[in-house]
């Protein structure tokens, strides 16, 4: 079937579409129907089913005779460690950990906070919780103590599973002191902690509260999979909130299983036994959907990679991993490719590796500028597929469905809405805008299976954050437009649409133009306050390695480029060259923080920032061109 036929089949019969997709899951008790809408606009999928995530991700593959198939490949260039775990071995390890947690009182519905680096034990911890029906909340390893404490107080975990440390290319991050500090700060105290001791740093254990990973499991009875209701929360994942209080996105068990299993084949064209690598972190939604769960539910192989796209040891590390493990598809953030392109602009390192098994590159997490896509396509010779989704949705809203029908790639677009997503572009009054006009991107309710049904213990906030602005729709917070072929273009967060003398302009469109310059590796455009025009765009430019041209000449070039491509209406006259841009650990550029610096407003470095020292560099660079103004 073509994409159009599949999408139309969903739209004409959503119930039938998702019940058919549900056949890919092994149920203890099958659902009687797909959608439960009695409490709309709170919707649930497969609510009356009984199922277990760990059974679907591990046990059923072993029972089907595929126990020797590789489930997890661990590759850690920062510790020079590599090993593989079969499905049968994974079952033994997870059942043991789950049994130990159960012996200490962890039961269905209890929360367990996981604070781990990129090691297989992080996946095992998630699966062990799922095995018991416990609700895990993974917090990115190395998060500051106060931020961790906020999450402890919100989730109220019975137990915390952590590692002694995380390893960066040039440093060891001490997790245990951060964890101890967080527990001291939190009002809620866990019953116990399990610490995975790494040889790079053995942490001090507090007697009576802390247990070492291996000793904790010694002599325990392995746990079987506990059936849970289809609407039982699988996990809580905290995403930053505008108020500073993080929002606890929840995922229901059955919907997550059905959606992830469907997407593995339909979007990513992955079959059981294929190797699919998401170069992300378990602390982010990508790590939940497509490191820990998607591949394993589908019977494929996942890679846990503890390294960076550059510097571990060079900009060829991705190609080495792809060759070594026969990776069929890679999923990463555009920022990773911009870093690789900056270090190796001619792609010389790619030529050293055999990438013959590599079929598709998927990008998400940050807008994929056309220049990065063109570079990757030309150097790799495979389709480069941008797709768009959010922590809240758990899987792609818009994508190019490689397993259904590869569609023509349009640069700057994540392609078309996936089944389950009825996407509309509305103006501020809630009216549909014309084709090609920019507006707020919204999704008609109900959202599909696998998306957030609510926030953890915060239903009123769920309504306020997502449902109230456009009744009957989920508000994505992104702005963009659709073209005549139905392709979506995500131009900016709604907050990043700037108003220049009454003209609403997309910072994303300007970034596209800047990124097309041969000397620019990466860029960001922010709107800064201006007494005359309200706002003016300001470009921050990172140059390619080895660029020897004068900064002033490059700035003149890009000002002219924007004037030619977008027009004088953009009033683009301000730009500055910087060494690097401030980002979250998942690769998102911190535009809102840079706006506050430029406007002289107070700001707080986000907890997710990769390196806080970059903000001082940005402050210095902006001051050199007169920002904030007097």
C-alpha cells in the first residue's frame, strides 16, 4: 500500500487501524477495543487489555526460539569497552534485577528513579521495572542535585537505581555525590538505592540505604513478568516547563507497545534481527522509544553507545560503529552531523569505512537545516530523513515512512503526518490558515497510541499546557506551514517567531539561509529587543574548522544572503562569530537563554545545559557588538 492509502485507511477507520496494529503485540488479555474516550479530552488506548512491556521486549523472543539473537550492543569508546548481550542473556539479567527489587518491596505501581549513564545496565533497570509493573523515571545522568531533588519529590520513588559515575571524553562525572545531595534536599526519601559501581570510580555506599548492583542481586529468586492494565503508566519522563517546574510526561503501557512496534517497520523499515542505532541518551525520549524499547519490542538489535560524534577519538566514530555492527539505520540529532561536518567538511573520514549495510539516516531533535541534509546525502549516498516529534508524543508526528513508501525528500521539511496525527495550521484566533501561510501547528484530538495521555499528578496543568489554547486540539508549541502536497515545515517554536516592525518572521528560515554559506558549520538566529522595530534578528555563527577568512567578511556575506533570499523586510543586520553555541545535552540550541542575555534580562542556566561556561562566552561575544544596549 502507498502512504496515501495507509493514511486514508487510518483516517476512515482509526479503530480498525489500531486494532490491526495491536496484533503485533503479545497480550495476556487482548483489548476489547482501541479507543476509550469516555473522559474526553482525556483519551486512553487499549485500556482494558492486560500486557507487560518486558515480556514483549524480551521473553517472547526467547520463547520464539530467538534467544541467541543479539539484543544489545554496548560500545564505549570513552572506556574502550565493547560487548554484546543476547536476548536470552538479557532475560536472565533483567529477571534477576527485578527479583531483587521485588525482594526489597518494589511492586506494581511503585516508582523507581533511574540515574544512569549510557551503559546496558540502564536498559536492564528500565526493563526490570517494566517486568514488575513499576513505573520508572529516568533522569539524565549527571543532572544537578537540586534538579534531581525536584524530580524525586514529584515522582516519590520507592527506590533509586544509579551508577557511581559517568564518563566524558575528558572527565569523570561523579554521580553519587550528586545523588546524595539530591536525597538530602528532597522532602521525599527513597527506601533504598542500588548503585552500579564502575571501575573508573567506586562510590561510597551509605550503610542500610545503598546496595551495590551485584551484591543486591545475589541469591534472589528471578521475577516473572507481571500483567498490567493497558492504561497502566509505563514511565514518567520529565520535560522542562515554562514555570521552572518540570512536567512529568507519562506513557501508557499498551499504547506505547503498539505505537513503537508499528513505527519500527513503517517509519524506520527495520525488521527483526536488523541493527538500528539511535545515537542519543536514555535520559531523553529518543532513548526511551528507540534505545530501550522500540528495537527490543520488534525483535531487532539496539546499540548503547557511550561516546560523542567527535573526539572519541575523531569525527569518524559514527562510521566505525556503522561498519563494525552492520547498522541498517542511524537516528541522531542534526547537531551531531553539524559537529562532524565542522571537523571533517570534505567527509574524508567516511571513505575509510565500509558502509554497504547502511540504508538510511534519520534526523530529529532540532530543525535539520537543508545544508546539513545535502552534505550528509552527498557524503553518505543514502536517504537522509528529517522527522519531527516531541517528548510528549513519544514517536514521529511527521516523517517519511521508509517502510511503507519512501516519499520524495523536500529540504527543510520532515515530510508528512503519520497515521494517528491529523495536523492543522491555525492562526491566533483558531482559524485554519491558507496553504503556505505560517501559523500554530496543532493536532486534532485524540492523539494516537503511544503519546502522552496526561501529566503525572497534574491534569489541570496538562489542560493548560496543551489543550486550552485551541479547544479540540493538542497545541504542539511549534509554528510552521503546509505546502500544496501536504508536506509540513516546522519553522520555529511559537516563541521563536519574531515580530520585526509588524512582520512575523521565522528565525528558522533565516537560519536556513545562514547555514547555506560555505564557511558556516552551525548557526542560530534569535530576536533581540529594538526600540524602533520591536525586535531585530541577530545571527550567531560557528565557522568550519580550518576557515581562514576574516569574520567581518563572512558577516557581510550573510547579511547580503539574507537580504537576497528573504528580503529587506527581515532587517537582518546583526551577526557575530562565536566558537560554539549553548545547547542541551540532547543537542537543542538554547535560543531563549541567549535572547535573555542579549536583552540584559536575568536568566538561569537550564539544568540540561551541556556546558554552562558557554553562556559566559556568548555574553562576551554579544557585549562586543553592543548587547545588551544601554
